């Protein structure tokens, strides 16, 4: 790895094949928190993985994950809470229901099962799974605020850490299911982290991965304005082919790979149009709750049409460990 002459950035080789050659696709910037800096999205000339290059250094990336980062704002809400809070909580509940449905239809779990959610945020999905099945659950999240919330409000074993920080603290082959909901696109070292996941899964265990789909037709239409680009937090951008290759190279067998997912609160078309036209929006979820709800209600036919056409901008892979050779 060589250090880019510009401050706060580093030039890297391909995450998967380590080839140094790439083709630039487009330049973008942080449109969510408006932190200064332009970043190139590139495609590897050897394996076709799409990724950010140069990328921010870890120190610089902290500025792109402020305490008010959108995902950290989701919270459950009591029935008598202000309407704005309940509207935000409704979106979290919807996402958790879809995750729970995916898990229950993908891999049968019982009260003896162990589940690890990497990037669990405040742990609401884990709490719902625990309450539904009675299984043992654990979570990881590098952000201190949601990790603390998960421990204090849901009484979960959630550690403020990344996979490589705690790999040795879990027993090998101890989890029946490991989930990465919108995590892989943020990973600094996906090959290393998938090796850790493989070591933690039991024989026959299941891995569920959900990421944005860079091959989505709307991505080709909107380019750098596509809703799921999210530069520079999204370090990698997967297509069905590159996600399958990444998982298989790490020792997994991909059982299913679908162009859908759980995180679909808005029409991708409308969200991308807002970005393309430079329309600002309020990053505080409670302040924007009324406007966001109106947009969702007004555009739900478009959201439904995107789903029918397979244009939701998401990929979900369900994988198992490859059989070990004798």
C-alpha cells in the first residue's frame, strides 16, 4: 500500500485480487454529512470489483461517521411518545420484521442456537430474534452510542468492536448463524473479516449478507447520484458476480443470491433524483419525519414497481461453509 500525496487519503490495490490496475468510473463526495473531499469510484481491471480508490485513512474516516450518523438515530418509541419519534421507530420496526422473516425462512433456529450480528447497531433485530426463538445472541458494533444502548435497553451481549478486535474472544465454530446487514460495503479488509466469520461458524452454519447492488439498472442510470453510493463510507460496491466471487473465495458456498433486501425505506428512483438535483435534506431523522413520511406515501407505487422489476438496489446472499476436504 502506498500513501497518496494528498493528505488523509491512501491509494490501495484491489481488495479481492490485489491487482494495482483499475479504471476510474466517476468521482463523488460525501453528500450526507457534507464533509469536504472528492473520491473516485473505480473498477478493478482484473476481477471487476468496484471500490473506492484512493480511500480516506482511518483517522480521516472518523469525520464521515459523526455521532449523529443517520443509522445511529433509530430508536424504539413508546406508544405515548411524540409522533415524530414513533414515525422513526416505525421504520426501524419494519426493517427488523424483514430481517426476522429472512432469517426464519432461511435457516431453522431453535433455543439452542447461537447468532452473531456484525454491525448490529442498537441491537433491535437481535432482541426481536431472541424474544421470538429464545436463542442466544451477540452483536458487534464499532459505534459507542448504539452499542451502549443495546446493552442497557435490550440487555444484550453487544461489544463495541469490529470483527478483528474480538475474533479471539469467541470460541471457534460456535455460531449457527452470522449476519452482516449492510456491513460488507464498509469493511477495510473484507478477505480477513470473512476468514474470521468462517472460523466462527459451526459446520453447516449459515451466513447472511446484504449489500447494495451496483449492477442495479438505476445505478447505471444515475451514476454518482445513485442513492446507495454513499461515498466515502461505502468502500466497496458489489454486483451479484463480485459478491458471489468474494464469498466463494473465502470458503463459502452461496445457496441463494437475490436482488432484494430488508433496507428499502424509500424509492431508489426518488432518492437518486434528490441527489442528482442537489436537493438538500435534513439529516436529523426526527426533524424530517413528517416530510419523509409524506414522500414515502406519495411514492409507494414507484417503490412497488421497483420491487416488481427487481430494481430495489439491494443484494442478499445466503451462504454456508464449503465442506472441508478430508
